[in-house]
């Protein structure tokens, strides 16, 4: 994920909004805060969510041992409260897979933090990629197009979290974006608009494509429709909101198969 771009250009309307009402809504904003939160969750993922959740003294020491800018010092208790509660915030996945049971980070048993992936690109036109992703995501809603460019060679990336739950695999990404002064700001509509504004759907389309290729190579009976759960974008400051700050989407099989053809130099519109 690119944390430097997440909050570097907040709309004027947000900056001028009412003061934050406490908790993580009042936690410092900006790229440095996003990187700090991401690094903390990356550490927890590598240590094991369940293990970290069960050892408060360990994660409290981890927070205390990380340098905080002086202006953040008064927010350390807020950070502790949020981090201590985050483990148990349920991820409601039924919006992706009907009937899926909710699962909290501490309840995950099979996952990988910061999963590295590589995607080979043979003269891939970014506009062609955009033309595939747009109609298959976010209800085909209009959005700013990608700048024209050609992708060649190997695309490298890291997915914040890949996890398995009830036989399906999901990609998750942590977003520290500030959407408003209280929990009410983190509605499904507001998070969707933030995804559109930053073109995060392109990011998770690539993540799901990378996952698709990995599972196809590793699972003998792999089938996208049966094995892929979708993308879970976690707006960290909205963890206490009604929807727990989750933006969910599961693009159709047609998208990853068309991307597969595009990235191997074939006609993406050709039949599978």
C-alpha cells in the first residue's frame, strides 16, 4: 500500500469540518501516522494476532518502544485503547460471501502478513487495464481515468494481509485515512467514495489477481468462485463505527481472467 498518498491531500471541506470528537478520530493525521499504524499492525501480524492479543504487556511495550513525535505524546493512551480493541472487532464478511461467519483478527488461524507478489507485464497499457477494472468494480461508477502509460517487466508489491476463512481466501489492506470527526463519518458510502477518490479498487484488483495466480498454482482443485472471498479494506479509524470501517468488494471471475489475458499479451476481450 502507498501510505504517503493516503492523507496527503485531504479535501478542504474535511479540514474545515468540526473538531474530532476523540478516540482515533483525534489521532494525528498524515503520512507519518499512517506509516506508524501500518508498521504496528505489520509487527502484530508477524508475531501472530492471537498471541499478541493475549499478551497486552508485549504490545504495550511495543507501542512504548516506538518513537512518537512530541505532539503525539498525549495520544498514546488513545492508541493503546484502539490497539487493544482492534483484535476483537469482527470483520463481517457476509457482504462478500453470503452466510460467511464474522471473524476478528485475533480469531484468524491461517494468514500471511505483508505477502510479497510479482506480476509479469508484457507491454500492458494502463488504459486497457483501467478499461477492464472500471466496469467490474464499484458498480461501474464513473471515476478519474489512469494516466496513459505502458507497464513492462515485473510489477512487485506487498499485500498487508492475506487470510483464509472457512475455505476462502481474502486480501486485506489497512487504510489510515481520516473521513470525519466521529464514527458516523465511516459509512459505506463515504468509504466507497474514498476508494474511488484514490483509485484503491485498482489496487485490490491487482491484489486479487496476484492471489488468483498464486492459488491457481497451489490448489489442485482451484476455482475462483469457490476459493476467493474478496477484498477487505480496513479503515482503521472507523473500527468502532457500525460497519467497523470495512469496505468490501469481490470482483467477478471475468475480471481476473481478463487481467490474466492482458498481462500475458493476449486479447483481454477474448473468450476464456
